[in-house]
């Protein structure tokens, strides 16, 4: 199941011995284990206090950052090899949609609207 999802999202077929794939699965397992724990629920209630102490939340943040780094690395690799006429996977489609939205958005117009609304 994990290989199928990764194949759709990242556009590469991992095998079960691939160290990057195993690391990704391990990170996902750790993140989900921490998020579903009692500690996570307590941290949500007392985050203003607990964030100043060592705890499981630091490990969670580290794991999430490593997952983000993995995804960012894949997005940048896809951006370099992007074929606009034939998207191969989810990331290619995402990049094409964001590029199209960025091109259609008139930032000058948006900024003028924002200043008009919020400067009073």
C-alpha cells in the first residue's frame, strides 16, 4: 500500500529494501504514533507551558522537519525535470497548477486591494 501511494505522489517506484523508502515509512509511523498518543493530547492543552521543556514534541518536530525535507527535495527534483506537456505524477500536476495560478494572479492588484481594505 505504501509503495502504491508513494508511486502516485512521488512518481517513483520504491522497493522494500530502499533505505529512503524505509526511512519515510519509519518517520510516518513515528509521527502518527506520537500524534495519537496521550502526550499529544496533553500537549495541545498545555502547549504554552510544555513547549519550554524537553519532551516528545521535540522528537515530533524533528521527524516532521525530516519528512518536509524529503518532500521538498522531491519537489525540487521534479521542478528541474518538469515536462509541462506531460505530467507524470501528482507532484508534476501540483507544480503545473501552482505555476498557472501564480501566472494568473496579479500581485499588484492584490496588494492594492489589501492596502485599501486594511489600511483604515
